[in-house]
C-alpha cells in the first residue's frame, strides 16, 4: 500500500493506473462524511429498535460500534458498514423489540426519510463527478444502504447524468463484501474488473474489490476505516475522494 503523497512518479505511472477506466464509489463514508451524516440516523434507528428504552438503545449502539461520548463510530463499526438486514439481525439478538423483518423495514424508512437531511458531502459532488466524467471515466455507486436511498442521493445531488450504475444491498447483486455490485457495474459500464477502481472507506469495500479482482482498491479517510485498518487491504489511501483527481489525469497520461 502506498499513500498518494509518497513515491508519486513511481506510483502513478504504472500499467495498473493507466488501464483504469471506471470508478465505483461507496456512498456513506466516501461521498459523504460518515460521522456527520450517519450517526444521527443510527441513533434514530436505535430508538425505534429499543422501543424507547434508553438503556437498551445505548446497548444496541455500543454493540454496533458507536462511541456514545464522541458521537462518532469506532473503526469498521457494524452499523456503519453492514447492510440494514445484518444490523437488524445483530440488534434483534441483543433484545430489539421488533422482528428482523420489521426492524429492517423501520431502519430503511429512517435512513430514507432523514438521510438527505443529515447528509454531509465531502466535496462538491456534482462538480467532482462532472470532472471525472469529462475524463471519460464510467462512474457508479455501490452501497450497503438501500437502493432507494442511493437513488435519492443521486437525484438530490444532480448526479443522474454522471453515473451509469447505482446499487444498494437490496438491488439483487448481494451486499458487501460479496463482489456482485462490482460485477454489475462492469456489465453496465462495458468494462472488465481489472479496469475498475473501487473507492471506499471500509474493509468491506476493499474485500469486495479483492473478491471481484478489481484493478485498484482505494481507501478514503472520511468514514469507517482508519489509515491503519485500510493499509492492510488498500492499494492506495487518500484523505478524501478529491485525491482521485490525480488518478484521473494519470489514467490519461497527463501530469
């Protein structure tokens, strides 16, 4: 693993970088700051799951990887990386008052209803995606959130013309870390997996990329992972997605 700030000439100008023609982004923690965007939603979900029992809600949040003192997530927190169904299963096992299916439905409703209200994009997403598209990249979004929430974000931030693929855990490709969303993106974009860079904030993103034999695994530090946790699996780590502008230029042989 190399950071973008190290060995730049040696790192950027190599065959694996130049062949990248598609970029598949995670959503929360990658396009949006995870802690600002997601923590308020998870708290609302825990309130529903606990039936208003404050002690139980705190238990569910703690088990899900939430630091209740700081209002942030611990690295690779389940509630920030797992699919809604998996989070529901975890919480039901800890005493949530709803069944797994009803809790999954309730969490999805909360994320969809309030997701855009709390969303905190890490940059001007419209401008950033337009830049990447102008460099002839195929762009997609793959999230363990629902497809409805993913499409809502795409519409709200004006990205419909920039992305050719949007998928959630319930889109039929399977949740992360299974590689199905990468394969779906490849099919839609007309690319092979080794032409695709997967960009995400968590180990699940990196595992998905590895299982799909993606050409590049890029970790970002705006979400569930840390430099230490991502270094074990990512090819590169950037502070946020704007670090990919260099990749866009290098892929076209430009400095």
